[in-house]
């Protein structure tokens, strides 16, 4: 069973990967770090890369095939500035919820 601590570890590992690609200010490993939006550090392509890297690492570490990027456009449209990809904390919560749905559906 996946624990939230595992999701946090995976997301923070993705932060390390993305930080290697970023010029200038790096992402901080903190729940309140804004990823995307008005004060976010990532542009839309970098956010997609972040999400895909998260999906791939979840597959590798937990053996769970998760496709959170499929609902990306819908999530932005329906939630505006409060979308689940805005901060590290919100993406951790979103990913954890989807992992638990997958685990419970097996």
C-alpha cells in the first residue's frame, strides 16, 4: 500500500530532476512552493515535464500506472487559480488521491 510519505519522496525527487534543468531560481522542497500560475516558477511545458516525470517515477517505484496528465486541461478549466498543480502540496495531495484510487480499484 502506498503511503503519503512515499508520494512526497517521489515528488521531491522530481523537484531535484527539474531543478537540474532550470536556470536561475530553483524549486524549494516545501508544500507551499508555487509551481505554476502567476507567481509560479514553471512554465506550461516545464509543468508537463514535472507531471510526466512524477507519473514515471510512481510507475517505477510503486508499480502503479498513473496518468494524471490526462485531466490536466480539465483541472485548469474547472478550478482556475486553485488547480491541483499550483503548489507542491496540492500536487502531492492530488497524486496521493489518485494513487489511492488505483490501489483501491485493484
